[in-house]
C-alpha cells in the first residue's frame, strides 16, 4: 500500500513537471452502479497538464457515497427507523486523457486511470441494537469514452461512459484450519458522468 501511495505521489509530481501546452483542471459528477451495493453518487476533481492538443495526464480524486434507510410510519407524523446503512469510497488515480476531433466543435474523448481506493461501510441495526463500521481498501482502475464540446475559449463540457473496477477488501482473520481469509466488496460497475474541463 505504501508503494502504491508513493507511486501516485511521484505520478502527480511528474505530471506537473511536463512541459505542456496548458494546465488542465476538471470537475465532474455522475452515478456509479456497483455490483455489491446500490447505485450511488460520485463526484471527482482532477488536475494535470495536456502535452499537446490530444494527449494529457492528470491526478484525480473521486468520492462516492450512497445511503440506505429502512423505516416505516406509525402515523402521519411519526417515522420509525429500523436500519441505516452508508457506503463511502475514495478512489485516487493517475489518469490519461486522449482527445480527437470528430466534427467541428465536437471531440472524441477517451480516458483511463489506475490507482487505489479506500472504502468505509457503516451499518446501524436498531432492531438488534448493533452498530458497526468497517474499512476496506484495494486497487482500482477505470476506462471509458465520451464526447467533449467547447463552451468557451477556456472550457469544455464533456460526458463519459466508463467501466469502473474496484474490489476493496479487509482482513477477516483465519479459518478453523488456520488459513487467512478476507472480506471484500465488489464496487465494479458502469460509471456515467458529466463534467467541465477548464484550461489555460
């Protein structure tokens, strides 16, 4: 894990040191459809540089969250909560971006990234009076494509359809036979997002 974190830091330093045509800053948001949890909201922020008009590098941090509440009404004004559950994830990646014009004022956008994800899952079951919070971590990557449309001299609007992969895990002790075991949550799934790229 320490090696991965160091690699990401080195990547971020290298991307800021490239002799580039312009600096790039992106703000994005969308929805992730994971395998093991319900659909949740994901937002992201990235900063990097474009080496030329087509290829760029960036350092990106995203934040995913979803909440679930099981409750019922006893009357028009009273709501009883039985279960509350929340999942939060922080993927951090180094990524590349490739742009290619396919029509006037319309670019094909291809992006991909690789990094590490941290996940926290919290559940409160008031029916049995149990509350617990668990943390998970693991490698992550994503790849996708979309379109980019200029909205000003220094900004583009883009939309992407991506495949996101991550299976954060945690140590679950050992089996009766003395073998190591772990618990994992499969957060892999389709990622749809839109955003704005600002450059200078």
